[in-house]
């Protein structure tokens, strides 16, 4: 054997002796590895299922969102040829007046209290005015003095007029006395006017009713200081009494502009009052303001109603029933068809078979279930009966005829 072969044999034997011995895998470790793999596989599978489920939910929601809403559309019903509507009316007395004093003094007596019915010229109260009495006495004395002075001046003027003709006095002196006579006559007239003024002022010591009516307020009492005139504030006069004539009452109502040309003077109008349930009163439309209020776009009308029985009270609220020929064709739609938007009231229509179109409308009467449309609709319009809140202009819709839920007209 050669040396090289011997060396290889020795090296091979050495390698065989130093190689480690391989140990077998334990059963527990193998099971753990399998379990980890199975768990990872389950987690991956669950994640995939959840992801697919979420994707399906989002797709379904998006599909539902983009799907056209289903609406019920029907042709608008033509309204009655005569409009019958009710408006609130403010009831006022035919004549309403505060009673003030025309002279200052102290109240000595009053004769009628709140709720009293009085006739024109009835004595309401008396006022003591000692200052006015003294002023009147002084004015009368001044008048007598003025008359005496004027009488003397007139005598002097007449005497000089006779003497000047015989040149016994000068023309200048004569003119002076004639002028003095004229001036004293003017002073007499001034004094007479002052006396008459004070007599008139004294006559205001008695306060009389200016018309037939009822005393609705008494704001004075015996011994109270009375200031002449009318006004407000500290020291200003306050009203003594307040009177209203209630034999005939005025009822004021604001008529919408669209009916302003349809009401006529002399028309009979029915009135209802909450305190007289079931009873109808009739009034007469006597006048209008003949001008549209630019703030409310309404016409103020006055209706007079007979109240000689005294059943109605001024200041109350009336329900005024108007019946006028329709100014233009009106249409009845369900109240649920109205869409309230920031830009105003709208009604949804279906155009071109399946497109929503929102139109502005004006209503005249609302009974809770239906509303009467006076502008914005035509006889051929298909009105969406109960539109969704999210309905927008130009949106595609799926149309269902009333009573046929399965019949869709949209595409």
C-alpha cells in the first residue's frame, strides 16, 4: 500500500470517528409545529373572509346609495272654482277715544265707572279750577276798564270832530283823539276775546261724553290733581276715561295679494268667534286700504258687523270666512308633498319619465291633510306624493303609481 493510500485510509478512519451522532425529533415538538402552522392558516383564512365580507357590505351600501329612490307620483287635482278660505280678523270698536281734561284743577266728582254705557253729552266728571275762576274775574274787570276807556276816547273823538269843523281845534289834535278811540276799541275786542277764552276754559270743568258708547276705563278719582292736555311722561296729562262705541264693530283682516282684485265692497262676510262656538255672524265689507302692504304683500280690508245686542267685544279675534272666485286655477296636493328648503317652499315633480324637478309653489289654504296650490303647478304635472328629504333637482327616481307598489315607470 502506498503512502498516499495509507494516509487517506487513516484520514477516513479519523472522520468516521469524530462525526456527531444525529438524534430523532421528539413527538411533542412535531405536534407543536403542526399546531402553529394550522393556527397561522386559520388566521389567514379568517382575515380573508372578513375582508371579503367588509368589501361586500361596502359594495351593498354604495349600490343602495346610488340606486334611484322609489317615489309615488300622481297628477295634481284641480281645485274648486271658488276659493273659500279663513283668515284671522282683529275686532275693534267703531269709535275708540281717550278722554282728556282741557283744564287743570282738582277732580271734585266722577259719575260713571268702567263698563257703564253712556249717551252722547252725558256728564262724566267735574273739575274744580279756582285759578281759572280768578283769571276770569280779572279778565272781566279788565274788559270793563277797556270799555270805559274806549267810551271816553270815543266821546273825545266825537267832540273834536265837531270842533274841527269850526276851526276851534287843530286837525292834528282831532286825528290824535280819533286814533286813540280806534286803539281803545281794539283793546276792548282783545279783552272780550280773553274773557271768552277763559269762559271756554271754565266750561271744561265739566267733562262730557263725546259719543254714545261704553266706558272701558276710569283712571281718576276724587281729589286727584288733573293736568290739562294729553301726553306721556312725568307731569304730563293722563287720560281721565277711555270710551268705545261698540254698537257697530270693525273687523280688520289682511287679504293675500292674489285675492286683492276679487273682493268687492258691499260683499257679505261670515264671521266666527271662539267665545260663541257654533254661531255665525254676518258682516259687510265696507272698505279696503286700496294699497298692498309691501311688508306682508296683503290688502287690509274692513268688515263692519252689527253689535247692538252687545254680544261681541272689541279687541277679540275673529275667524273671517272669504269666498272669492279663483284668481287662477288651483291644485290640491297632499301636505306631505311639500318640501321645505332654505330657498323656499318646493314641490317635487316627475319629468321625462324618471327625473325629479323641484318647483317653487305658493299655497292659499292648508287643512292639515291637503294644501291648495295657487302658483307653480299645471294640470299635466306629476306630483311626487311623499318625497324623501334627500331629493335633489335632476335626480333619477323610480316612479310607482298610486296603489300599484310593484309598477315602476322609471328606467
